[in-house]
């Protein structure tokens, strides 16, 4: 039996569906933010992240989706200008 490993560098899952950790680039894409803004949010500890080393940071997709939901602002009805 031959085991084929997907070497696609566009994902961080490396064929492991249980691993939902993603890179800065993937997180910025998921959130629709420039990478620089994401770097700032991490430096200010305003967004959930996983620091694996001095310069190695990963993000949980689940945590980012929850962070987005927590920061959603509900629309106000009946407000006219």
C-alpha cells in the first residue's frame, strides 16, 4: 500500500481533518483583513491565536469564527436620521 502525502502549501491541515489551525495568510483571508491588521491584533492580544514560537503563530478556525460572532453588532431598527 502506498501512502500519498498532499504537499499543497495553501493549507495548513496537511490532510488531517482534525487540525483546524491555519496560518496568518489563511486567517487574513478568512476574516477579510489585511495581514498587517492581523499582525497588529495579535501583537495587542485582541484576537485568539496560538504562539508556537517567537515568530510562529497559528489560528484556530473555530476560535476565529467565534471571535467574529462575539464582535458582531446587531442592527437597530426604527432609527431614522
